[in-house]
C-alpha cells in the first residue's frame, strides 16, 4: 500500500518535472544568466590578469593568488612585492607616493615590458599630500 503510494508520487513528480514550465522559463534563464555571468566575469578577470602578468614577468600566476573585488571588478595580485591591478581592462601597478609613502597610486596603463619598466622606475607617483595642485584623479587615492 505504502509502496504503491510512493511509486505513484514519484511518477507524478517526474511527469511534472518533464513538462516544460513556459511561464517561468524566461525568468529562470535571466536569473541564471545573471548568476553565471557574474561568476564568469570574475573568473575571466582572474584569467586575464594572470595571463598579462605572466606574459610581462615570466612568473606563473596562480589563480588563487589573485584577489578580486566583486563590486568594483578589480583584480589584484602581488608578484615579488609588486602589486599588479586590472581594472576596466587596463593593467597597472600600485605604488605609494614617492615623497611620503603614505598614499597609493595606480600607474599609467601597462601593455608592454617597457610600460612596466616605466611604471617601476620612471613614473614618480605623488599624492595630494605632496602635490596639492595635482589633478582630481589623485584625490581618489
Ligand atoms: Zn605624499
């Protein structure tokens, strides 16, 4: 009796699940795209940063070493003490103000080893702390 009831329920359930639920499918698909899209974007950000830094430095970058901020979509990784950052498709490094060392600044975009060399040695980041008349972008840091 009980077995018969369970079999009946299972049959009924599987039949229901097999039937396409057209009224909610577009909602489900949109929500799936949202959830998976977010994960894909963050994963892609890690892969992108790892590939760029590996190409510039010759160092293998472990994806788990890369920190990603979900809200602002910034990926960061530290290689031999140098902080690399990927934001809005642009790779840069983070350095502190050359005068006081207290404020942090993102370098100009880096797309080659020469760009990286400039960011490491030629570029002289200064914050508002040390250049009050610097343009407004510095105020973010
Ligand atoms: Zn300073």
